C-alpha cells in the first residue's frame, strides 16, 4: 500500500472516530452518562491509534491506545480517564526523549565513523 493511501485511510478513520467523541463532549451530562464507557473504550482509543500512527508511527500508536484502554478499563471511567490522560502525556515525553537520544546516537556514530575514515 502506498503511503499516501495509508495516510488517507487513517485520516478518514480518525475523523469518523472523533465525531462520536464530540457528540459525547457537547451533549447534556445526563445523556452523556449512557455513552461514557463505550466512548472511552472504543472511539477514543481508535482516535488515539490513528492519530498517533500518523504522527509517531505504529509502535507508539499501539502503546498509546493500549495504555488508554487498560487504564480506563481497570481503574474505572472516572479515575481511569485522568490516569489515561496522564499516560498519554508520558508517552509524548518518552517519545521526545527517545528521539533526542536516537538523534545523538546517530550523530555520534556518523561522527565516529568519519573520524575513523580520516584516521586511516
């Protein structure tokens, strides 16, 4: 599959998954309670999966969606939501640190190999 085709599919799925979330957020609280669990366990993880996949890649997308579902399911819809949100922030910070470390490692390897070439 071409990258452009994959990107279009992910965008469409992401936008379709966010529509029920917007409805959940903007409806009256009494009506929202009926859909809270389903929204938190289905639509939000799908939106996280597709959004992270487009932005960070598949591995980070799986980590984000799995952490959201696990924390929301095992800690309950009220407590789990807060911890799941904090977990998403932690994933972004971990990716930022990983990218910085990866960039430094790649730069040092490139610099080290060019120095070795010059020394020969």
